[in-house]
């Protein structure tokens, strides 16, 4: 059947109306779906915190970390302030670093790295552990047998921290690079960051100096210890000396 011009026009207009209605309907549906998803994720309890997982703890307990993290169970997972949790946990003395993440659909995951002591020292009558960065971060009831004693006499707060960091650096270097020498080191002391000394077995001492050129100093000291002496000086590693 052949349509007249008017009929074709009406059919075309009807088609365009249906197409516009479909577009409007699809648009409304998209908005409804998006709004529903936003509500589900941001405001409902469907995707909410039900569990706090802690990984990496060694001396601290999961309960201690969870208590400080203060994550509210039942809060929508997407609205949890992970940066605030990290900041709270990072303030714990024994925490070196922390990462907080969401594990969909219901878990907040807290991954920590605890500080590891490399030496101990006495601070105000308390025995404190010193980590590899020179931070004294925990107390002990008695001197830990497997750690070196560090004696730092610098009192100015800024210079003292620099000295502690230098001492810890040297201890960690010897620990990592020469376990045999580490067994001979009984204690380490420093009046300043540039006057580090090692106390070895059999009454021997080593003037290390600053932490600069420490790898070179360690190489030189290995050779120097073949000489029977009481005092070794590697503070200037290109001109080492010994003294009886």
C-alpha cells in the first residue's frame, strides 16, 4: 500500500517521538542505576566494613593495632578515611611504616612494618631499643643479649639525633656486610656524629670517625685487624693507623 505524503509525515513524526521517549527512558534508567549504586556504595550497609585485617606485626598484637586504628565496623567501605587510619597507626612507637587499603567488599587491610632494633642504649635510666635510623622506639626490662650497647654522650637534641642515626648506620652496615666482625664488636660509642668508636673483644678499640666512607672503612678495617694491636684508626681510611 502506498502512503500519502501526510501519512508518511505522521509516521515519521511518530517514529521520532518514540525514539525521543526511548532516549529519555534510557537516560532516566541510567540516572536511577547510578543513584542506586552511589547509595549502595556510599551510604548503605551492603558494602560496609565487617572486618579489619592486620598483616606484618611482630612484637605488637593485632588487637593493639586495631585499637589504635579505630576503624568503625559498619561504616560504608568507600567512606573510610584510610589516610587518617594510617596517621593514627604511624604514631605508634614501634611502627616504621603502614599502608591501609580497602579490600572489597567488606575488609579494611592494615599492613605494617615494625621497627627492628640494631642496638640498645640507656635513656633517662630506661633501656631503649635503637632502630637502623637512629630512633629509640621501645623499652626493655633488661639489656637484650643479641644487641650491641650504644653510648651516645651528645646532649643537644638535633646533634644527638644525628649522632644516633650515624651510630645506627654503622651498626647496620657491619651487621649486613661482615657478620664475623659483628661478633667481635661488643659496644659502640660516640661523643659526636664524627667520633664513632667500636669496642672489640680482647680490649681492642676502633676509631671509626663519621659514617662517611663507611664501606671503604670496613674494607680497610678487615685488613688492619690482621695486625696485632690495641687501637685501630680508620677515620681516614686512606691513611689508617694502629697503636699498641
